[in-house]
């Protein structure tokens, strides 16, 4: 026991056990374990870092299949001994998710490890492109209608008319803003203001008559979670409301932004679709009354609460989120998210991240407990949470709230500082000074630049947003905050103090209603101090202790105004006089940012682009199992992505990269071998995803290489058991608009697992252009389609090589056949309509299995097997078999004979040519046919003759022409697509169950009588007796 206590006291981990860390994909996380230098043994890191897929799959299968989670995601990673008693390891963070880790020491000769005291270290890894510049514009599409530029909603001109209609029981709903109205303002919102994320209030259909509250109805009273409110679209015969929403998605993505939609899955509106399809999911009181949700003592009477005790509801909602992700949505504001059980969110987010790992989940937890917010950010894996800074006004409130919010942002998930939301009164309703002060404070206090505001803040709108109405925005007002917000956006996107790796701390000193915040970069110790006079009515002397911001020295500059800032610096404290509502951001006058005039508010943050590049470098390095310095290697990746991969491959000089270029490869099925990257490139920025059977295998946004060309380097896909057909879906953002491109891919299985499919179903034959090719090794071939059609002039039942010494142009003499099954006078053609299966063998043959109607509810099964013979030359065999009837399958009795009629179609041409009957064959070919009892001989020229015959049956002469037989492949190539065929007659055979008939066709190029003697019916040709493929 004393030895065990000695171990415990002498083992120390960094980061400390129990700490929670917020990191980003593309970071490298270092762990250190210190033990007594005299100990012998090894250090390990026990963790589930790098096992996001396993974590998600266990969560999903636990809900969907009731499988017990077995912790398959935990592994021990060896740590490196870097000094006596010191072990270290560095873990690249390549996946988004919530992870845990803890170091251990395994003494030599012992099985039980020694652990540092305390719980696991938690690591919350966020998407790489959320590292900074997270500026959110909250838009209510309805407000972008015809009255958005008014200062207030003055409806007095129509008030009397509307009142009369209301009293008469009519529904009066004024025009609404539309997606296209909002698209028209994106250059201003994203370009001028610099907002990178567009967050929409709910866009679902809302009540219009039944249980509508307010003039328009609340968007939070959703009638369908997957539909779009048609009121937000214009009538356009070329674009549905959903397609117009996707226009908005494309427009946001084309500007380098992201789109977030608000979904309130805690409740629905009255008469929602779920009320009809799943009434059991409604929460009800003991007396059966449907429950209404609410918060802050207010009951939302236009909403009906859903009961999340039903796990089927969890699965339904997960599919709702996935549906919107497939439509291009990047994230979700989850209204009243704290009202949903944590396990439900954990499942939903895991289900979404399994296909869209970078999806953002923003928790609206206002009104909920902080402990619930932390739990949802950690265990449920939300990314962001609402900050409540917007409803903390004076110094005591801010000093009490902001440190906790900063701590959450550094450990659990980023808290977004909204200056104003639709839930609170307009800032400008108090004063312009107040609005500017609160907006600037929220921006400059934002962790990772996570700052947001509701539409209208920039125009000093004073009319509170009412979700039941369509309030005005004061759009275009001369007195505004447009320039202020644009400047703040550029500051948040480009200044290091507002990027990643920054510590935030409140540092106020002395009395006064002000806030003082230090932002210090961990990398170099530089930083800024934000001071805000929280009183819009009077000046204040703001102070902070000098030692809390040692990076500041006189002279100082205000990054908000751009001018010099007089500061009184004492030994213990620094003082600044602030005007009413003034907010400043102090930096040294030699701050490099002041000299950098490049880039406007619309630019993407350089730190964000760098983080994405680091993430890609680490991903590639992890695939090859090597380590690289990510910052230095990023330049190599941008210079030559394929060469970069080649340089990291420890197994040789192969890059293991398959290139795909737009537009050259759009019509090519590109094969991706196991373990290979897919490098997609285009002239303009794009997004792309790889899809297999409606499942997203990979989704990414392009980077720009050093030449300005956009590219995505997809990591190797999971290796399939069999070759898997995929789709590469691209949204290409060209200057004249967005193009949506789909191109085929084929993910290959390993060579030792490759299987060639030899049998195809009826459905396959309708969907796929199936073609069988058989050759005899001497230049002849058969080339037949599953549907029996002729797609090309090169298709034929027999294409002969007339040169016995070497292959030359094939000569087409037997193009195809038609067959009918006849029973008691009823005939049915054997074609694609009654084809059940199609297949091929490895002896140059193909087969077709048909079901032919026999009447009285019965049918027969016929199989035709065509094969080219190795010997004699230029010979094909067609075997027709009537299968023995199977009991209970309604098949015709075996002793009931049917008649098989087969009509061959012949020709006489070089396979590059086509036939026109009017040029001579119309008279010459019938004269060249000589019929006999078992078949016919076709001798259009002395040097070639086609002989076709049957072993049991008879041939009847019945000449018939088939004109203008169309070959679509030649039509696609601009060649003459039409050629004529001749039918000399037909064969008739009687068949009972279990019987078969053999047809042979042979092209002779020498003496016909001598050549014909090669075929002897009592000595079947090689291959004729091969077993037929089983069903």
C-alpha cells in the first residue's frame, strides 16, 4: 500500500487530469507524463482521440440496435521517453468531436498501470474553419420584404380595410420577404459588412389559418421540418421554393460563407404534419390535452411540445438534420436546445457528423442552466452556445458573467456574443450611442471572433423584431453603424489578438461603470486591451493594473478609431478617460497590424485559411503514418499536392493520388484504387462531396493552390468489399453563377477481394447498358446486349474474321435474332419485357433467362445461351433450353409442348460500314439465300458463306426486310446511324420441359461443302455442353 501511495505522489500529467480543452482540427496536442526518474517502465496515453467514427457508430448503434457500448474507441498509445522520467507524445487533431485522454505509467514487470490522480482530460475539437472570424448575421427572411426600408410598420393606410376583413373571418397576410430578396443583399451583408455566417430564423411553413398567431404566424410553429415556407419564395415556373432556398445556399457558399438555419425540434405548430403521421410523439397532460412549451414563465400557446421519450422521434429528427445538410446547410441554431434530453442530442449529432463531420451546432440555451449548457457542449458535442452578454449591462453584471463565459469558450465550446437577437429590444431604441457601444463591446469581447447581430442593427432599426409579424429594418438609413461593423469585421478577421491561441481575462481596476478586457496571444505574449464605458450618458475613468497587460507600452493607438489614445501610466495602474458609451481597443503604436492595409471586411481570415491547410497536411501525414511540421509543409502542399503526397509516402515514390479535373473528367468514370487520394481541381472555388447510395462518404470545401487554382484532396475512402459505384457531386462557383456537376467514380476493392459479377437481374438490365463480348482468340467475336438491341454497327451475333492468318476488319453476317414462345396459338416475344436474368460465362458466352406466359396463370422458363466457338473458326452456337417445371411456381407441365420460333437477321458488310438495301442488297441478298430442312445458306459472294442450322426442328423460308435499324452510338458520334437488315425466314422447334435445341451459325471462307462437314451433331462443339449458370 505504501508503495502504491509512493507511485501516486510521483506521477504528474500535463495537461492536468480533469481539465477540459477546446482545440481545432489542424492543431497538435502534446501530452507529458513526469514520473520518478528511478522508475523503470513505459508511459502510455490511453485515449479515444482519432477514433471519432468508432465513437459515433457506438452511439448510433446503441440507439438504433440497442447494442451496449463497449468502449471500442479506447486505445493505449506509447509515449516517447525524452528525458529520465519524462514521457511525451504529440497527437494530431484530425477529427471533430468530444474526446478524452489520460496518461498512465506501466512499471516494468507489472500488469496494473499507475495513473495520475483525477479524472480524464477532455478535448473538444472544433472544425478548422471555425478557428476565428465567426461573424454571424442573423436574418429573418420575412423582414426583407417591400417595407424593409421603413423606420416603423405604419399600416394605418390599410388599417380599416384589414380590420373589416379580420372581422369578417378572412385571412389577411401581407407580402413577405423572399430568399431572392435576401440574395440581392448578400454583397452588402457578406461583402461590405464582412459577415461570414448567415443565420436564418426558421424557414419552415407556418400556420396561415388554423392556430395562426399574429399577422404572419410564428416561424417557430413549424408545420413541416423538411419543407420550405412558400411565402418566402416568388412564383417561378422554373424554380420551386426549395430550389430558391438552394439558390440562397449557393449564393452564400459562392462568397466563401456558411449558412445556418434555425430548427426548433422541441415543438411544432398546431396541425403540423407530425400530428397526423405520428400523434404518439405529442406530449400530453394526464387529461389528454396537448402540452404547450414555454420559458421565463411564458407559455407559447401556438406551439405543441414533442415527447422525446420516443427514440423513434430521435431517429426522425436526425434524418431531418441530414436532409438539410444534403441541401447544403452548414449548421443549425437549435432553439430551446436545453429542453431536449442530452442522449437524444448525442445521437442526433453523432448521426449527422457520421456523414457531415464539420456541421456546426449552435445551442440556444437561454433560460437553461449553465451546467446543462456545459453538458450539451461536451457530451452531446454541440460546437457553440449562446452567450448571455447581450443581457448583462453594467459592470457588476459583466464582471459576474463574462469570466464564466470565457472559461466555457476555452474548454467546452465557443460562446457567441450576439449584440442583439430577436428576443430582446432593439439597441437603437435606447440611443445610437448605446447601440454602437453594445455592438462594439460584443465584437471585441468575442472569443475566436464569435460575434453576431440581428438584421437591422447596422441600420439602427428601432422596431423590435416580432416573430409573428414582419417588422421593418430601417434599411438604407443615412444614420447607421455600417462603417463601424465593417471595421470591426476586418479587425476580428485579421488581428492576431482576435484569432486562435488567445487568452481572455477581465482586468478592471478601481471604481466606475466600465469593462476592461485583456486579449493576450499565447504564442508571443502580445495583445490588446479592450475598454468600454458601459454608460451611454456620462464619461468614466477606466483603469487596469499594469501587470495584467504588460504587453502595452506608450504610445498607444485605439484600433477602433484608428487614432492615438492618451493613457496615464502609473507604476501600478493605467488610466484612460472614456466618453459616454465609448469603446476602445488599445495596442502599441508599432503593432504590425496598423501597417497592414491589405484586405477588406469581405476577406477570409488568414488564420482560418492557415488552419484549414494545417488540417489537410496533418490528415495526409496521418494516412501515410508520418509526422511533419504542418506550417512548413503547407507551402509544399499548395505548390504541388501530388508531389507532396509522393514525398510523404514511406513505401516508395508513388503519390497514391488519382487526379480529377474539371471539366475534362466530368463524363469519365474515374477509378479510385484502395488507399489512394482523389485530387479534384477546377479553375474556380467549389465544394464537393462523394456519395454512395445516398450516403455521404466525404465532403469538403476547396483550397486555392499557389497558382490560384482550386483543389480538394480527398483522403482515401474506406476500402469496399466489392467495387462500389459513387458519385462526385460538385458545386462550382463560377463568376456567372453556380454550376452543379455530378460525375461517376468507382471505388475499387482490393485485388484479392475483387469479384466479377456474372449474373444480372431484370432491374439491372433496365438500368444498366449491359453488354456481353465473346471472342474465339482468332479474331471473330459476338457482341450482344442484354436487351437484344443493336446500339452500334459493331454489335452482332457473329462478326467473322475471314483471314485465317491474322485479324483484320470483321465481317458482319449474322446481326441478331428474334424469338417467340408459342402455346396453343398464343405467342409472346422473348424480349426485355419478360427477361428475368442475364449473365455471361468465361468461355465466351452469354445467356438470357425468360418467363413466357402459357395461359391459365402458368408460364414456362426458357434460357438462351449464346457462345462463340474456339473451333471451327467463325462459329457461334445458340442453345435454347426449356427448364423443368418446379412445383408450386405455376409453371406449365413438362409434357405440354411449346413451339419456339426463332428468326435470324442477316447482313453482309464490313463492320465499319452500314447497309442500304436500295443500293443492291434488296434484290441480291434474297437470291443468295438457299434454304434446306434444318437451316439455310447465305452466299452473297464466292469468298464467304453463312450457314445456320438447327439440330431438331425445321427452317421455313419467309423473306422480310428491316429498314433503317437505328444505332444510337453512331448517332452520338455524328455518323450514319441507320442500317438495313434482312430476314431470310424462321426456325420452328417443339420443346417439352427439360429439352434443349441447338442452333449453329458459321461463316465459311473456303469450299462450303468441305467446311460444313466440320460440324457433326453427334460430336458437340467445344463449350456447347457447359453447365448453364444457376439462378
